[in-house]
């Protein structure tokens, strides 16, 4: 008679992916790649992310682009005049 390990859940986590945070440039790359016609399944495989992450990134498209545009103007090197 085999005893069950109390630490192991009955549902298991074999199919569950580890939580991963994408950086903003990666999210913008996902948006750009999807915009030129790449399928979601290719994005899932190349970034090792879930389908909901792709959908959420698509929803954040305008916010991410505005954020990057505002940061680019701040990060530009100022011209030094002598």
C-alpha cells in the first residue's frame, strides 16, 4: 500500500509555468512582432510566456508606447555649449 506525500497537491503543478516578469522593451517587441503578423503561438514559445500575458501586453500597447516616448525625451543627452 503506497502512502501519499502530504506535501504534494492532488491537482499538481506539472503544467504550470514559473512566473516571469517581462521588461518594457520585451513587451514592446511582442507588440511590434504581433503587429507585423506573427502568430501568438510563436510569441508564446519564443518568450516562454502564457497566452494571457500576450493579451494583457496587447491591451497595454498605448500605455507602453506613451511611457517609452516620455522617457526617450527625458533620457536624451543634453547639448553642452561652451
